[in-house]
């Protein structure tokens, strides 16, 4: 029995390390080890609850709704909620429910994103719409949004307001990404706002609910909001870099998938800005855009162009921009008390940046 318990604890500890980058050396004191155990126990409760909440009575809905959940995922958003909950009363039942709602909201958005981007792969498996078609994928996402809303509704007006605002921003971010910048908009500023809405809003909400529903001091909520917004943008900018590297274990996608799907990631936007005054940048831009509009899915010229973009200065500039957002996120944590929560959030940010190295 003790061996099974030790094995489960090791798996949860590995989950913490892979999700937030929290290795054993981070928790040296007795207080920090107690903190780590609380996170492990919280992740267990969240995962158990998710398996229950991701179950639907309808056989088709049950299969489609559980599809991406069972494909994996690091549970970053629930982990952040649990982490910030340690600023208050810890893993209250309300924190566990809110953490589950954040993850289900995230999963719902993935179904919709893949339809909008016509993505073929998600988390290393065929995307839902490539298996069942767009209509089923959209409706599955809707079902999951409804399930997340039902969970949140039991937590009161503050939770409903936060979830509604987050859902609104998710939709606005996707809308603005789809339509693109207006003539008077700066394309790069427009793109960063899209990232803030599509990614930053939900990470920020996850960081806030942990503090809110553990009754942590109210003055911690705004710093956590800012931290989540900044880290969300940094997270997506790192993905822009990884999209060119084709690290399947990180992205679940082949190199250049976002570009081929018509997503103008930051390296491409920087390249477009540079091209009018740099002939070599213009030449690379022409090669990439030719590949984007090519009907061939296996285009060696496009693959070669992706490699060249990966090595170009604009990708290095994107990585520097990601680091800037991450550093600003860490700066927001100065308002939190020194201790294991602030230490762990900082380490999580460092791990985020290290994904691209």
C-alpha cells in the first residue's frame, strides 16, 4: 500500500515539475515542502473532478468532449489557481471547482480555435474537427463552455462576472485575429492585443480565482491579474518561436503549422515590417507567403523557408520580446509577500522562457 502511495506522490510531483517547473530543489524548507504537498493534493482533486465533469450522458458528446482532455495537457491554469490559493486558505472546495472551470474553459477554446485555424493536429493527435467535422467540434466546445459556466455559477456573482469577462475576451481575441488589423492599426500592437485576449485573459483569471476563493488578501488580486496577462502574452510568443522549431512534445504540431494556417505570428510580422528596407528579408517573406498559399501540404521549399525564418533575427527579436513580457510579469509579483508562492510563480516564469532554449 505504501509503495502505491509513494508512486502516486511521485507522479503528482512529476506533474508539478512538468507543469510549473517546480523541482525538488525549489522546496528546501519544511514550509516549502508543505506547500508542495498542498499543490500535489490539489492537482489530484482537480484531476479527479475533471474526469467527473468531462463525462456526458449522451454517448457522442461523451466521446468528443473527453477527446482532447484524454490527449493530455499540462493543466497549467488549474496549477496556477492552486498555487495562488496558497496565499490564502489553500485548497478550499471553491478553489478546486474554480480550477476545474478554468481548465474546461481552456479545453473548450481549443475545439473552437482548431476549427478557426483549420488545424489538423492538437496535442499530438488529429484535431477534433478533422475526426468529426467542424459542426461537431464547435458544438463540443459549446458544451464544454456550458459545463464550465455551470460550475462557476455555483461560486457566486464574482465568479460569474470573471468567467463572463474572460469568455468575452476569448471571443473578441478570436474575432480580431480572424478579421485582422484595420488600416489605421499597427499590426504588431494588434497582434499583441489578440494574444492578451486569447491567452492572457484566461491565465490571468486562473491566477485570480485561486486568491479570490481562498480568501487571500484582496490587494493581491490586481498584481496576480497583471502577472497572468503578461505571462499569457509571453507564453504565446514562446509558442510562436516553437512553431518554427517543430518541438512536437511542446506544440503537438509540425514546423510552421501556425504560419500555414494563416496565423501571422510575431516573427512573420517583424519580417513584414523589415522587408521594405531589407532585400534579403523581402526575399524570405516572398518564399514564406508563397508556401502559405500553396495547395501542397508537403512543400520542401516552404519547409526550408521556415528553417530560414527560425534562424533569422526576427525570431531572435520575438524571443527577446517574450522575455520582456515575462520579466514584467515577474515584476508585478513584487506586491506579493516573499515566500513559496512568489518563489514558485517566478520559477514558473523562468521555465516558460526556458522552453525555447
